[in-house]
C-alpha cells in the first residue's frame, strides 16, 4: 500500500508536471499568436536588448529617409522653378533680339516692354517658390521671402531675403537641400581684380611675373614684368604698367589699392567691359619665389556680371527710351544670366541624384535591419508548431498519468 506521505509527494510532483506543461503550452501559444520569440523583455534579456538596439537604428534610418524625402521635394521643385526661369530668360533674349531691330518703332518696342514686365512678374514667382511652408531658394532662412520687389519699383531695387541673408543653405545628411541664387538675381557687375597680400612690399628677390589680361571685350594682352631686388611698391606698379603698355595694352592695369597694396584691376584698362568675361591671370611660368613674397597666387581672377534683375532693369530702360543699340547690347548679358541659371539647375540635379542614392542605400539598410530584427525576435513557425504539438502531447500524458495514479491510489485506499 502506498503510504500517505508517498501519495502526497507523488501528487505534488504530478501537479507540478501538469502546471509546467500547461505553462509551456500557454507560452508557445502566445509566441505563435504574436509570432515573437519573447513576449516580455525578461523572457530573453539578451535578445530583447539586441532587438531594442536594432529598432533604434531602424527608427533613425527611417527618420533620416523621411527628412531626405522632404529635401528631395524641395530640390525637385527648385529644379522645376529654375527650368521655368531658363525658359523666361530665353524669351527675354528673343525680345532683345527682336526689339533691337532698327526698323521697329516706339509702339512696337512698347509692346515688347509690356511683355517683358509680365515675364519679370513670372520670374519673381518662380524665385519665391514654396514647398512644405519653406521658400525653396531662401536656404536656412526658409521662412523669409526670397525676393521682394515692390509694384512699380525699379527691378534693380529688388531685395534678397529682407537684406537678412546669412548665406547658409539647408543641409540633409551633409547635402545642401537648396542652392544660393543671390548672385544670379541681384549681384552688381564688377571688374576682374587681383590684390597682393602684403603691405608696402620691398622685394628681396628678383624674377619675372607673367600675366594674361582679358579686358572683357575679348582683347587679350600677355606680358612679362621683370622685378628687381629692392623694388618698392611704386616701382613694381610702374614696371607692370610699362610692360602692359609695351605689349599693346591700352591704359593701365596696376595701381595701389587699398593704400600700401599692389592691385590689378581690369577697370583701369581703356575700353574694358565690367563683367564676368574680364579676367586677370598670373601664369604658372612666373617666378614662384617672387610671387610668394608678394603673396600673389597663380590662378585666374574673374569679374562678375550683373544679376538678372539688373539686366531686366537695363532692358526696360532701353525699351522705354526706344534705344535699339542698348537693347542689342543686352543679348550677351542674357546669355550670361542663362548660363548662371543653367549651372544652378545642374547643381540641383546633382543634389537630387545624391539624395536618391542615399535613399536607395537607406532601403538596403532598412531591409538588412529588418532581417536582423526578424532573426532576433521572430519565431520559426514550423518549429513552433512542432514544439506546441509536443508540449500538448506532454501535457496530455501528464494528465493521463495523474489520472491513472489517483485511480490506483483510491483503490488502495478503499481496500
């Protein structure tokens, strides 16, 4: 006969076995239901920690992708606006060609002036394009209207970003999501200049400085200035100007500006054109020691054309004054303005391509992280189905064994 103590011990053991099997069936059922290896972090602390790290990286990757999507929208709208500007500038160039025809009269040029005014209005709308509440061409200060132009005011008086431009562009993943169009809009024309970086130089070495000057009209003058030891600033300036004139250059090229500094400026050249085609180049054949002593760099210094609103103003003045010569003279200016816009459009295109490439890489990263996360926390459904079937079988066996044991115990007790 089984003793009372033995019966109690067996009862406890079988009860624990049933509870354990029930818990395992319940746990596996939850995992199958959620398709996760663990429900609570303490179920598998190591896996839970790893899953949390992966989820954090996923969140960061997805947030950066959302930021880039916004940046791409702004860049694409900016590119579209720039293409619209290109088309308008092309039409302005056509107007300059047509209105510059000597046979036209004041009324015909007045009609072109009216069309030109409408084109400027449309151009300004493109400049002030907005997306997601941001002015596309206002850079980091995207809350500021890009360009203000009062009704009836001279086009040359247009104001860029309330005169509060900080020059910074919006950045996404080290990629600017805007372009700086200030110079293309309102820049003033300038000659080409080159200034030394040392005050009142007195040379300690002798050598030759080889220059090439483009006056802006396509007239190029190449010359060599031979500098001697102990030459002062005034002597250096005189030597350069003499060499320039001897080589056929009209006027002068060198001066003292600001006080104490050697300065070369194409504005000094007789008949020069203030604009981006004017150039000063210190050639690489120059004596390096001498150039270094005077702090002159072997590179090209280029002037600047007027921004498009200054060109618009010049065309309006020429049309209103019925001046065909002045009108024709603006064709090259519109060509330059179009080149500026084309360059900006190309820059936009490159930045869009970079954003698209980053987004493609982000998709690959997202897929990899999702796969890693699945490996860490998702269950193998086939294995889980087999496990729960085995657990249910074990539970049924433990229940059956318990039932048999208690039937035997009861018969023993009744004897």
